[in-house]
């Protein structure tokens, strides 16, 4: 039931006539330990806001975020600091998120020290092992971020996330800024680290092929809502929601012999400031009926864990 609304025009939540951007609007799902849940959707669908709300970098407007049974949305600042050891996030732009004035080693050592991960005497060895884990050279300890390539910098951000020995890592467009060949290397690294350290990922991306490559289950977001959620096969081979069908009919699939019929959508994504009534997708859905304009479709299970929010499914 997670919601994140932003009041528009400096208003407060207590005034009735406020307008909000409903960036995340009543989203529910779970992630099992050891799995990778992909979240896909076009830009502005609320997937990044959702990632931040899970991590409590942005306080949810409503709803619960349960981590190992505890509602972390109720955590006090001190508990949240502790939680940062368990949940980490990796962003798209590794250059912007790294301190340019510190060597990579000093930066990683500082994190290790603040969170008391290993005794001080073992810091250097620990950090150099981290660098090796992410495919860098232990000698890179003494280098500055600008001395690395884009792919290497993203490896440094992965090392930074790993430094505190987290259980869950939220990857928000983690490979989107990289060249395709480098993307594949970083994705493979993430897979390898996941197995080695028994990690769990929430992998947020607008790139359907990247999500397909890495995910076990996939959720599709449209205008702040989850419209479909299933294991990878269900989403990529048997999509049920008209939005998912349209989105996925646009990607070429070399493994499918028969020609896929391309489904075209009308118009653009509406503004999140002014979301359509009923099913939010009705302004673009080729199958929309009168009911779709009035009633919000329930997000319900159609078969074996496959969930869809559509009146016709
Ligand atoms: Fe289309 Fe109606 Fe289904 Fe929404 S509920 S996706 S408008 S058919
Ligand atoms: Mg984003």
C-alpha cells in the first residue's frame, strides 16, 4: 500500500484543495530473499521514487515497508542509520555520486570505518578485497574517480554498496549510462556478486532487455501504479495487461520465430499531475470500455503469482 505524493505549489498535506503529484500510488509487492525483482516502466512512472521510498530516502506518504518483518517506515533516525547497512542503493550516474576529492580507497575506508565493518588494522585489506570483488585492481585504492572509465566508476559504486555487507541492493538505472558492451559486463558482475554474497536486488530500469537479462520476477509500472507483476516468463512471453503487451511488442526478440504483432499506443503518457480517472491507462488503451473510465481495476492474481490490474483480464 505504498504511496508517495508530492504537494504542488508549496502547499501542505492538510489543506483539502491541494494538488499532488501522485508519484507512487498504492503499490504493493514482495521480494524474496535471493531473488532479483525487476521494475520497469517509462520515465516518470514513479519507479525511482518508489526505490527511494523503500529505502526511506523519501518518507512514504502512506503505507508500510516491511524488511525482515519490521516496518522500516516507522524507524527513528538511529534505526535508519543501522538499516543502511542492510539496504543499499546504486544510482545511474557514478560520477555525480562519487566524491571527486577523495581517492576511491579513502572513500571506501571511511564507509567501512563509520559502520564499523572490520577493525581498523584490517581496513586496507578489506577494501582491497572489495576492489578485487568488483573486478578492479587493489592498486586502484590510490586512484581518484576521474581516473576511472564510466564502467569502472560504476564498479566503484557497487563496491561502495557492498562495503557495508548489505542484504538488499536497490539498483536504480544502475547500468543505463553505460555503453552496451560495458552494461553486459556490469550486469554479469552483479549476478556473480549476488551468488557470492547471497544478495537480493530490486532492479529498476526503463530498459526492458536489461531487466529481462537480470530479473527473476518483473513488475511493470504505469503512472505511479503497478499494473502487472509476474515471473519473467509470464511478463515477457505471456503479458496480460494491455500496457505491458504494447511495451513489449516494441522490443525485437530474436528467440521468437513467429512475427509479433506490434501494438501501438495512442498519445503520450498523461501528466502525473492530472491522472486519468478509473484505469489510468484508459486514455491510451486500445481496449478501453466505459467501465475503464469509471472504476479503478483491482490488482489481482490471475494465475500462480501473476498479478494484473485490468478489468478485461
Ligand atoms: Fe485497458 Fe480497461 Fe484494462 Fe485499463 S482496465 S488496461 S483501460 S482494458
Ligand atoms: Mg528514474
